[in-house]
C-alpha cells in the first residue's frame, strides 16, 4: 500500500469522495488530500505541498488532476517522488489565462479573484526541467474540453502516457484507466529509494 498525496485542480479543493479518490482507495492505497485553502497561485500550491510533504509519514506518490497534475509532476521531479497527472495542465500560464475576474470555486460555495498576472506567474515553473529519472504517468482524454490533449502529449516528454478516447476533463470514467494506475503504482512502489 502506498501513501498518496492527491493535488486538486484550479478552483477546486479536497474532495475525499470523488471518483478518482475512490479509485485510489479501491486499488488499495491511502490518500491524503492537499488543501490550498482556496488559493491557486504558485505560492499557494508550493506552501501547501511543502507542508504536506513534510508530514510523517511522508507520501510516496503524488497524484494530481488538471493544475494539480502540473504540480504533481513539478514536485515529483523536485523531491524524487513518482507522480501521476490526470489530464494535467502542463502549461498553466496559457490554460489559466483564459479565466479572469471573480470566479466560482467548484468544491464549495465561495469565489475568488483571478487576474492575468496570476496565470503568468506560472511561466517560471513551466520552464524548470523535469527529471526524466523520476517515474511519471500522464493519463489524458482526447475529448478533454479544458486542457488541449495534443499539447499535453507533446509536453509529456520522459513520462509514460495513457491516451483515452473519452473521459472529458473530469476523467470520471475511472474503469478505463484503473488497471494502468494500479500497475504503475505497483511498479514504482517496488523501486528502491
């Protein structure tokens, strides 16, 4: 059994009963959810993730969806943790630039302000190289309506990939990738540190 840190996406928060969390539990793993407390700027994710990674016991694997997938990859490479990105926004400066103004959160009844400068702050993190020696898996749905699936595949250099014909951005069709996740987690859990 692995201890997984799950990183939520933009305008979201911890959802311990989501289909993706349920899948990770069903294949036999413990999941700890990251909470950025409604902050989605780079410093919000970094602060929350550094705190979560320093907790004992430390997570062995990072899994993230959308913007959380970007952070799973980034932090996995930085800390040497295997990672999984589910429809990851690998170029958040462009993806998040489309959303500006007062935005509604998806997880709770609350809103937050988002400006172009907030999205562009991600550029510095996008430019950092990803360590290909740290195992990573990207699951992408070709019909993702938020993140460009072709761009994600092109940016997924050095990681394993599973391309699904359907699933949309939510990837609620967990049965279509459950076996791939289970196999990947089993392989990376056997790696010596």
